[in-house]
């Protein structure tokens, strides 16, 4: 009898929390999926080489310590939460070890190295399919604690933020630098076929407000630039990013046409970030090619580690390490996604999505 009383009390607390959240704003939680651009610590709990839980990562984060974010400070998931007036969604693997996990506050499943394809960084990360599988368990947990109808309402008002695809394209571009346009398109088509099913699975599990952060110009990351003797952007990587983002928008618009309760905002990270790379001074940057932290030519040969050198002023660099943006870059990109307009964020921005 005492146990039943505790369960009822916990359910009442969660419902009360949700009512307060509804008063405070239109988005009660953020459920995050994706790769290292949004990982806030999931990979800390994995046996993997793809980690960022050591210096100099996190040197500008609160406390100056590494948290598992592949950044000198905050990443896009943090800034999105800040803009929404919410705490950053905690890593799922940190919560799942607790019997008191409260998924109503949002959860991050993002894992460094993840791709659309399960073959990308296989056995080194939480694949996108596995992230969705974990979320399915969260969905069931919410349905049990809140009731099916209340859980559906909560999830429909929450934002599902997804950033996935960069690792797939980076791996392909590195291995197929001479790929023809038709070969590139064939690979993108295969990714999109998988992505379509993955997004449908999330819709079936309650996702109604989707923020899709498209792939950036990965050919301009220091790692891919370094492959060129002239240190220019890798054309294959950049071309595929454009193709992928366009195709992802097609998937989402098609889903929205079939499901009138689905709303989405797609951020064209490629177009948005290229502005900083092509005209760095106009956006407050000094260095748009080399990484801030790393070793070797352009700091792009070796990842950021405790043995790496790093730049004195992180805010004037576009890239933190050989793949990832600095905190300053992530903050500017998130601000554009939140309040910007086409061609960078469309058909609506995140502020408009959150108000629906």
C-alpha cells in the first residue's frame, strides 16, 4: 500500500511540474539525437576511442573541466536549451544508471561518432538506430508514469533536436576523394533512405516538433582541408553536405504533408557556416581554416589532447579541433537557427517552432 502511495505521489509531482512548465513556456523539454556536435557526455560512459573527457576540451566551460563535449565550452545542445530557458538535456547513459531517472525533463542520446548508417564508427558510439531504441524505452517510461494521453501531450510540445549525417559524409569523402557526382548522390540516397525510416520511427513515438540541424560544410573542417596540398576545402565533402541537407528537407516536408500535426525547422548548417569560413572578419573571427587545438599542420593531424597546443583566443577561431566548432561558432549558429530566416533556417525558425 505504501509503494502504491509513492507511485501516485511521484506521478502527481511530475504532472505538477509539467503544468508549471506549460505556464513558463511552450516547450517543456528537449530530446536530443545525433553526434559529437551535440554530445554532452554519453560517450564518457562507453568503451570507445571517441571521447572528449580530457583537457584541453572544456577549458572554457564552467569550472574549466572537460565534460565529454567536443568543444572548448558549450555546444549547440547547450545553446539551444539556453535559448528555450531550459537546462541542458542530460546524457541518457548517465540517467539510465539511476533508478530515479526523470525523463520528463528531456534527455540527450547524442553520441560522438554516430552516423545515419550503423556502419559509421561501428562499435565506437551509440548509433542513431540505437539512440532511437533507447528513446523508445523512454517513451514507454513516460507513458507509464504520466499516462498515455499526458505523455503524448508532453512529447508533442517538446522539441526533438537532431544533428546527424556529418560522420557518414566525412568517412565517405576521406575514402572516396575522387568520387563522381553520381557516386556521391548514390551514397547520399542510401543515407536518406535510412534517415526517412528513422524520422518516421520518431514520429511514431510522439515527435511532433522536429529541429533538424543539417550537415555543415565538412569539406572545410581542418582535417579534410589538411588532405589537400593547397589546404583548400574538400569538394566531395562539401558537395555531399549540400545534397544531404536538400534531401533531408524533402523527407521532412513530405512527412509534414502527410501528417498535419508534424512541424519542423531545418537548419542549413552548410550555408550558415560557410559565411564564417568565407568572410571570417565580418562575423568576428580571425582564423577560419586551422584548428585552435591539436597537433601537426593546421593543428589538424592529431585531435585535441592534453599534449596538444591550443590558441590563446578561442573566440576568434571557427574550429576548436580538427572537426568541431568552437563555443563561439556554436553560439552564433544556434542564434541564427533560433531567430533567423531562410535560406539558413526554414520553413520556420526555432522560436516559431517552439511557439506552435
